[in-house]
């Protein structure tokens, strides 16, 4: 990745710097959303399977006397299913992934606005347009959830 200059010399250079950073942020948040969605499924699918097993076992055993070892096994699986469900709910993978997708989408929108400004206006972007765009980018950044270092590393590799 090229090292940006410490400050922009003109409005076009400023917009190009912002465009690069928005692209990185957009991709990082999509990558974070993807990772959180995977984690949600990693906990959620086993929880559903184990809950289904417990429910089926209990239904199948109606009217029968189960051996103590089977009762213990079903009890352990029931506790494991409940624990996985509780951890999944507590960590909020699904909600966090949705927030990252929303922020990534907003970064993409700001990115497209800059691309349009560069294509249409080039050097003649007004200070008011730049100020409005900066406030929008600041607003997105304030609402954005944190992205882990490992996600940033993957994003940098991907964007090369």
C-alpha cells in the first residue's frame, strides 16, 4: 500500500485520499460482517441440532423408562444446547454483523459520491461540498463499530 502524503495539496488530492480510506473502511466492515455471520452460524447450527436431538429424545422416551446413563447424556446435551444458545444471544453476532454491513454500505455511498465529484468537478469542488462530505464521513465513523486488527490485516492483503 502506498503511503499517503501528510496533507493534501488541493481538493482533488484530498478527495482521492478520502476515497482510498473509504474503500479500506468499506471493505473492512464487510469483512467484519462476514466473520461475525460465520461465528453466528458456528454457534447457531449446533445449538439447533442439539435442541432438536433433546426434543426428539424426550418425545421418543414418553412412556418409557430410560437408563440413567441416557438420562445423563440427554441432560448434558440439553445444557450444552442451552449454553450455545445463550452465548450466541449474548455475543450478538447477527446484530453486530448487520451493523457492520450498514456502515460498509454508508461508506460505499460516500465513496461513490467522491467518485462522482472527481468525475464531474475534478479540481473545481467547492469548500462547502468538501465540508459537507467531511461531516458525512465523520458521522459514519462515529457510528461505526470497531473492526479488529485481524480484519484490517485481511482487508489490506485483499486490497493489496
